[in-house]
C-alpha cells in the first residue's frame, strides 16, 4: 500500500474529504481577501469600529481552516 496515495480504507482520499479541503481552502481565500480590503480601505469600513479586531477574526478563520486541512491530511490521506 502506498501510504501517500491510499488511506486506511485502502483507497484514495474520498471525494467528500477532497471537497471539504477545497471548501476550507476557499474559506482561507475569502478571509485573506477580507483582510486585504481592511488594509487597503480601512477608513471606508464604517460598520467596523475596531478594524484590528475584525482582522484578527479573519486570521483566526485562516488558522482554523489550516488546522482542519492538516488534520484531514494527517488522519485520512
């Protein structure tokens, strides 16, 4: 069994797990885009009183998604 290509079931990572990874990667890209908007146009974002705190929440989303991707790859790939 090639451990890099097969999981504990003897097959490649399921399409559902691959889809989940892609979804999490999309979440990362959305959070990064939001951060770039805050950096480039912080004065134009009136509803966010604390832009730094809002950016920290986006960074937390990135970290959470990266942790989930790492866990999937560690346990199911």
